[in-house]
């Protein structure tokens, strides 16, 4: 008896959670074409004020809907377009928040995943069967695009078209002196955001990590550095710069490797999808000369 009560309690909790929180963003199967949509419950007069989204379509409450009258949902590794029932922009029921109707397909997936308990009474089983009666077989939208394919295309686009090519700027230019700080910096920004329309409407965000190799075994911080400022001494404020003192004369190669850690988001899906790291590099030679003493006063 305790096992039966536990199963029914778990089922009731899952159904309640689905009804209150799903709102169309979670993954799940697509029901068969022609299966009736689950409508939002019609409240009585005493509850109407608390349910501002009565009659709203389940997919219409995301305020990040596109101006083209659709948004996306994520299911089984695929992104699929969800029309907004003729609305354009704003998401139709924008502002509904937690009162959005649940996604019927996600609710079906939840119910069928739990399944009926053998210990159910006839009335309980009839109630369960009524809940899943409109759930169709598992089908997936043939027009959906695999997230893995999208991520690969966007990573290539970042690498080839969007991200700035790193550069290495050395001060003093070309030559420096042993045991004196040599300053390096790059113009690569510390963040990047860009909107794209293909293969899906998406916003790409990426953050760089910098690896400096000074060519003599020394390495620098994870920072883009900054140009020399006469008001800020690299000796007194070493953390203000990417700087390095070479101890022996010679020619060295300064290498900067920038690794971009990125992700993308699409309207209607709260989840962010990671992109493969994009690695770009640049190098610049520097000649280090030996500093000699200069007699300036013989008094």
C-alpha cells in the first residue's frame, strides 16, 4: 500500500509541476499531426484575476519572440520553429510569465514516461488514461535543425567572418633592452556579441582567453594588455600591463594565442548552447639589445 501511495504521490507531483511550470520550453516528443491542442483551463470568476493568460497559446508567452511571428523550441537535440498563431513580435502573450499554459507535448512526455501504477484503482487508472488520451506517437519535426550542426556552422562563421584577427603590439617598437620591461598588448576586445539570421535566428556571445608566450620561456597573464601610459610606470605598477623583462640579448618571437569560449541562444529557448572553442594566434619578433652604461657627469 505504501508503494502505491508513493507512486501516486509522485505522479500527482509531476503532473502538478508540469501544469504549473512547463510553459513550452522543455524538451519532449512531438505529438502526431492532428492531435488536438490542450487548451488552458477556463477560470471561474473568483480566479480570473489571478490567471491573466487564459486562452493564450502555450507557445505564445515568451517575450523573446521574433518579429517574424515565430520562436524556437528545443527537443531531442533539435531546434524547431514554433509559430505564434498569427502574432507578430512581442510574443503575443508577452508578460504571462509563470501563468503560461503548459506545452502539451512535454506534458504528454512526462505522463507517459512515469506510466500508470499497477496498484491504481479503476477510477485512478481512468483518470490517468483520460490525461494521456490525446497524446500521439513520438514523432520529430523533419524540418528541425540539429543543434550540433548549428553549433558547427556558427563556430566556423565566428572563425572565418566575425572574430577579429589578433595582433601583437610591442613597445618599444622592434627593439628593447635587456632587464627592462617590454610592454605587449593587443586590440582584441574582452567580449564579443553578434546577431545572425542563418542557419537560425541566434545571438552569439563569446569571451576570449589570452595566452602570451614571450619566446624565452616566460608567459604572460590572461589579459589583452594596454598601451604604454607615461603616467603609469610598468616598474611601479606591473599589474597594469602585459610586460616582460628579457635577461639576455637576442631575437625572440612573442606569440599571442586567443581562445574564444562561446555559446549561442535563440528566441523562445532559455537554454544556452555551447560552441566549440575558436583558437586564433599571432606572432611578432623582437630584438633585445644589451643596455650599456653612459657617463653623464664627471664631477
